[in-house]
């Protein structure tokens, strides 16, 4: 396999016969035999049922049991099964019942389960931290849910410039292992989020103004393709696949290792401050100014959420500074806003800050996430806030509802890092920036409220997008990690990027295994119908 240096110039890769990852006469059984699995010795596979029926998964799960035994293959009506499904963040995902759960612990295990799913045509889902909100995103009804949780290595390279991190890790575990060495990586801001989903969809960190998004700080991926090949994607090996994995999601293979660039990181400063309605204009002005001026001091970062709880509208401002400095001048405008009701900002460790965020995102509730992107504009930020409070007015009686509109800025420094190492497929450039990233996020308890809550979310998205178009502030990008199942994420990357992603998928997965057998997340060809969008 040649490396395609042409990709650095953004030139489309030519796929020639000798580059094909999977030959036209690819034999799944022969590939399994290379993995040490002789199909002719597995009772369940003798009368093979090749259909997308429950029988296909009964066959696949029986075969997995024969090959791997009870420890790695968890079936229904067992405590281990219930513990696994209950460990998803949202109730929608916890309510999905897979035919079996496969607890892979090596890349070879992952290769074998992909080949077996392919042989039997049993659908599957892949789970890292299990924080995607909607049903089926990383768990699959009556199929095989492939758990990556036992792929949990955190290994520093000899010179400590890189860390090999398994997708079974959550960010808290990664940070606490690196902290004693004075190191960190570009990853999630909430303790229990998984390395896999966050990094494959983009990944915004406290330090993204300094280093860029998580996907732009991956040195290489170890990935299992549809033909069971365990291979590397890097700037010099399968560079087209490397490009695609930097935000293209789970459409190309299962990543079994992320080699992440490490950064020097000691104590930092951060926490949250709450403000009430009279302070909203000052908060919005500070949000706008910090977003606009991010380049003046890239240590600073912000997350602004408008929310409603206990019959009160409030603004939650989360501020961070990458160094142990409590009064950084760039944050002065925010810190001068009076009348905060609580203030948890202090000097602390990265892991400690992720635990604080974790506490405000409990599991065990129904959840929905939605995303939209706009050009940064102060008055429009206020418009988003107004539309949010108007639209939630009709749903605030829903039991246990906590609705929020979380605003961040995709800053010019963040955007500038997206072109490093050959670029990523997100379709964003410095000329587009700075941008407002809107994340609607709501939690509630009763299924009977689902429909009206989803409708309120879709109305907020529709109204803000329409107004942005009218004001010339539109941007088509939809962030995968915050999107709802009703939004067309890959389409939002732009036609050229979508076509190039399809070409890469076609090269590494010519029979569309990851599109056909892994239906639950953001694939090619648009969004799920419904949800009012
Ligand atoms: C409370 C909370 C806080 C958040 N904070 C942040 C944040 O700070 N920054 C940010 O950018 N985003 C954040 N997010 C969004 C987050 O990035 C997404 O929810 C992400 O999908 C979670 O990843 P996961 O591994 O936990 O999820 P999962 O549900 O396990 O996975 C999500 C998707 O990725 C696929 N996938 C996971 N691992 C692999 C792999 N190794 N190979 C192939 N496919 C894989 C899964 O199949 C699934 O389709 C947050 C979300 C929540 C709920
Ligand atoms: C994060 O929150 C989840 C769900 O509430 C909890 O199970 C988990 O233990 C928390 N993790 C940390 C490191 O605080
Ligand atoms: C900057 C500011 O106003 N901080 C105040 C926030 O509220 C706490 C508790 O009421 C005060 O102690 C802070 O001084």
C-alpha cells in the first residue's frame, strides 16, 4: 500500500487495483480462518442463516459463544447484561435490548466479530463511552452490541510525545493516568465521556483554542476494516482513511487505538458562574467579545448555557484558563458581571474539573441533543436565547425537564488547526469563523413527553437557522457529537467532503458493511425522518 502524499494538497485519491483493501472475490470464511476461527467446526454456523432476521443474530451470538465463551459473550436475562445496558447515559439507549453483547478485548476480537456479523448478516452497534443520546446510536435492538470497554490501555511513547489510548477509556481515566507525568491530551470535558465517540466526531476540549479539536490531534489510528484487516491510518499510511476518521464518525471501521499527541499540562483554573436574567445582555456581550478575541490569549475557553430550572431562567457560564491563573485579563469582562448566584471557579486539575461537569450530567434520564452553527454575532446570540425561552414555554411542565441551549464559539484559532496534517472533512475553514456552535440539550423523565420536547427542539433549530439565513449568518455545519438523529450530519460537511468520504468508505468497505449492518448513527444518505425537521 502506497502512502498518498497527494492528500496533503487536498487532491482526491485515485483508487487503483493494487490499492484495493478488499478484493472482489473476498472470502469471509477464509478471513475468519486467518483469525484462527474455522467456521466448519462451529455448530451454529453449519446451517448458516444469511438474512437480516433475528435468526441471523441467534446464529452469530451462538458462534461467538462457541469461539469466545461466556466471559466475552453476554446474553439476555443475566446480571451482566442488565448492568451493561443500564450503564448507557440516556434511558433511550439503556432501553435497547441487543441479542448479545460482545466484550472484545483485543483488535483480533474486533476483527472476528466484524467478520462474523458479515457472514451471518447480523446487524451490530459499537459502544465506547455510551454517551450518544438517541436509541440505537451505540446499542442495537436484537443485534450484536460490540463493547470496546476492555480495550482500555493508556500507554505513553518512550519520548512521552504520544499516548496510545484504547477506545474503552473514558476521559477521566485518561487524564488521571497522564496527570502525574504533567501531561494531558486533547479530549472531553466531562469525566464519563468515551474516547471513541468524542474523537471520531470532532472533539472540543478546554484546550482547543491552543491545540485544535481532538480529531486534529490524533497522530494515528489503529482501525479494523470491514474485511477484518487490522491496520493503521496516519498521515503516511492510508492517509485517505486518516483524513476520513478525523470527524467522519463510525463509517469506515472500528478504531481499536487512538495515538494522541500529548501536551504539557499542569494545574488550570476553571468552574461555573450562574447569572440571572438582568445580567443576560452583559453575559452575551462578554460571550461575543471573548469569542471574537480568542486569539489574544488562547488559554481561555468558555461555555455559555441558557437554561430553565425551578421556574427560573438563568445563564450558566463555564470559564476555563489552561494555566493556574485566577484573574486572566482576557476573562475580566465576564468576571466583572455582578449578581452571580454561585461561583465554583478555582485553581484545580483537569480531571477535577471534568468531575464537576459530570455531576451536572447525571445518567438515568431521557435525553436529546441537537446542533446548529452560525456566524458569531452579538445580536443573533440574543435572538437564539429568546427563541429558546419562547419555545420551551410550552414544555416546561414536563416532569423533571431541564432544558438548555448551550453556546460555544468555534474560534479562529480552533479553525486554524483544522488544516493541520492534511485537513479534516468537517467543511470548516478560518474564513468562515468565528462561529457560534449551538447545542440544544434537554433531559426529562417521561416517555409521554418525548414528542412535544423533540418538536420544541426542532422548532428552535428551524427558527434560528431561518433567521440566520435572513441575516446572512448561516453556516451549514452540524456537529456530529451534538446532533440529533433527525439531522443530516455528513451532508452538512458539504458536497465535496461527503463525496470524498463516500469514496474512502467505498475503498475500505466496498460492500458497505458499516452502512448496511451498522444502522444506528450518522451514515451517508441523510437523516432519519421525523422529529419535526
Ligand atoms: C454529558 C456530555 C458531555 C459532553 N462533553 C463533550 C465535550 O466536552 N466535547 C465534545 O466535543 N463533545 C462532548 N459531548 C458529546 C460527545 O462527544 C458525544 O456524545 C460522543 O458521541 C460520546 O462518545 P462516547 O464514546 O461516550 O459515545 P458512544 O455512544 O459510545 O459512541 C458514539 C458513536 O461513536 C461510535 N464509536 C465509538 N467508539 C468507536 C470506535 N472506537 N470505532 C468506531 N466507532 C465508534 C459509536 O458506535 C456511536 O455510533 C458530550 C456529551 C455528553 C452527553
Ligand atoms: C460520572 O457520572 C456518572 C453518571 O452519573 C457516574 O456513574 C460516574 O461514576 C461519574 N464518573 C466520575 C468519574 O465522576
Ligand atoms: C465576581 C462576583 O460577583 N463573585 C461573587 C459571586 O457570588 C459569590 C457568592 O455569592 C461571591 O462570593 C462572589 O464574590
